[in-house]
């Protein structure tokens, strides 16, 4: 667990947080996302609102996209690659709302952006693990969140898929589609778009 952290992330301040397993990196992301009780006992302001001031946690979450190995493991529901991407519009695991034609077109554009448009109708769970992780990235981004939270997003990926995900993030940063908050235990995932790096010990 960490203490004494003073961190400011402004729009476009893509931030890389590194350190060994168990040092508190993922806990920090859970606090920012509102998924840890410590978010209410620390001096934390997200999107200009002090946490615990009566803000809606769901309104905050609508402004965040998330990719993590835990989220990946939780996607055991049946559904196509396109359905998984579209579920990001509704912050659900699985698609339970009929998407409009415009929403479906948006989902296909995100799949196309990541080179996966041809996989749109295939079952998510039958795709290669690296493809699944990229689809979860599209799911996180489809709603246009100002903050993209990535907790060990390359965990379990081979080198080719790890590079594909990092390359996709480089494009996202270049187009200023979201501010990236990225956690990794690896020391070799720094890219030039990261404006600040925090090392936990």
C-alpha cells in the first residue's frame, strides 16, 4: 500500500504508473474509479468534483473507460465481438439493450480502427486472447470517455499483441481521444506520449 501520494492528472497528462506487484498500483486506480472505500477518506477530486460531496458514482463512471485483466475474466457472457464493444455504451457486461443503427455503425468503426472489423460477428470467447483484449479497449472507448483507466492491460499478452495494444494507445493519445492513466508492473512499456511517470516501490 502507498501513502503520501500527491498526484495531479490534467487533461492530456497521460500517466504511467509502474512498480512491483503488491505495491498499491491497482489500489490507486480503484480509488480513482470509486471501486475502493478509501476513495471517500482521501483528498480526491475527479472531474472537478470532490469525492464524497454527493456526486453520482454512476455519472463519474460514465466518464471513464476501463480495461483490466479482471474485467477480461468477467466477460464470460455469450456475445459477438460487436456486442461486447457496444456493451460499453451501457456500462454492462453483456449487451442487454438493443443498440440503434448509429450505435452499431459506431461499434463497427471502433473494430475497424483496431483491425478487427471482420471479426464483428464472431463469438468474443472464440477469438484470440489478444484480439479479445483489443475489443475490450474498443468497449472502453466507444462512449468517448475523457479518462481511460488501464490496469495491467498487456498482462497475459504475447509480444505481438502487447505491441498492438501499445500502438493503439499511441494513436488514441495522438488524437487526444482520452487522457490515459496506465498501470504496469513492467519497466519497458513507456512510450513518448506519457507525460509523467510515477514509480511505486
